[in-house]
């Protein structure tokens, strides 16, 4: 069956809690209780990839929410000893991956992508394809999926793919040579739309029949002052990561909107001026939940009822 209904979930670290609460609110809306079950493809990057994998595994949204609310502190655990070893974060990632690895193994165990009940598309980035031909050895984007046909990753463990897509530069170390897919597709909507046209995995969907719901993790109002910032590596390191993630999300939104028109809908709430929710902002979880519970959903509900 051709893919026609696509749910795309952005990356954003702890802000995945925002998307989870919104999904809970939508599925509690009369007439939309089963809208997640109707999705033909779940695409997710980084924290959105974890949500996509969990939903495809049949894990309840309440359990996904508990992962953020109860386990985030252990996942984003930055000890003074780690800072000392990393020379105050000048060398080494901010957080160890062990906490996240432990929670993903608990959630997914030995479950493979092929065991999941739904098709998934999870962006990551391969730092070294290890091709024996020197003329072909390079880094490259990698889209993990469980679709049938050539190139399927059905045999990959979901817990491992979850780690690969979440290994955000400067936040976590790379895992098995992979880093966060947000470096090129923090909003994976366009990747998912392209996947509906991939003939290797079945007949391409009629674009006139595709419906794509893109759910973001909130937008911090950020900017860099100055018309000529003569910065080097140290000054650009952290701003560049956030700039890159927001930039790729915005261009994917534009592309999908132009191609699908009214059959595309994106919800990415903007945080109030002066309020920011960092990817690792564990201390702001209560405020993030309050914000998520107050996000207006009228337009999204109307779109889902009409198009989904």
C-alpha cells in the first residue's frame, strides 16, 4: 500500500516532551483518538526519532512522557568529574551516553526495526562509511528505515538506532560512528515526503493523496547581534549547532508547504520572548509541560479532521 499519511517529528532534546504532551492532547480529542494508528509512516529525528520508534513499538504516550519527566535528569547528567576530565567542556561532549543507552534498552530491549508495527524513517549521519574503495570513503546522511526492499534496516535494533539519531554534536559523543540526524534534517518532513516516492519500496504515492503532519518541539526566539562577527571555533561552536538545527527545520517546512499545499500542516509553537527551553533544560520541565498544555490546537484539530 502506498504511503499517504505521514507524521513527522522534529528533534529538540528535552523539548520532545512538548511534542508528546501535544500528541496526548490530540489523541484525547473526540474523533482523533486513533489518528496515530492511521499513520502510514512515522518519521522522527533525534528526540522525535525516539517518539516515532516508541509509538511504532506500541508504547503508550504516557510511558513516553514519563521517560522525559522522570529519566531526563539521569540522561542529561553532567558531573563535576566529567567536566574536569573534559577540561570544562573544551574537550569532550557535555554528557555521557550511558544514561540514554540504559533507558532505550529498557524501552526496546532487543526489538528490531523489523519488529515494529509501523514503518519508520529515522535520520542519522554516518561519519565514515568505511568503504574499502578510497574513492568512495566519506561521511554521508543515513536514513534508517524498516520498509521492505533494497537497503532496509529491518534487522537493526531500535535501541541502537535511537542512540544514533540522538548523538547531537557537543551534547553527546558519537555512537558507532553515527551522530544526530539533526545536522541535516532536524525536521525530517521533507525526507519523509521523498520516501513516499521511493520506488524501491513499493509503488510511489500519488502526491495528491499524501497528507503530512509535521510536529515541532517549539521554537526559541534566538538571534546573534552584530553585522560583522569576527568569531572563531570557540565562539561559533554552540551557536552553530542551534543555528543549524533551526535552519534545516525551517527549509523543510517551506519545501513541504510548497509541494503539498493544504495537505500539509505544521505545528511548532513559538516560545514567548525572553523564555528559552534548551535541549538539555531539565530544570525547565514543569514550565515546558505548562506551556505544552496551553498551546492552542484548534487549527491542528480542524486540519486533522478534514485531511487525516
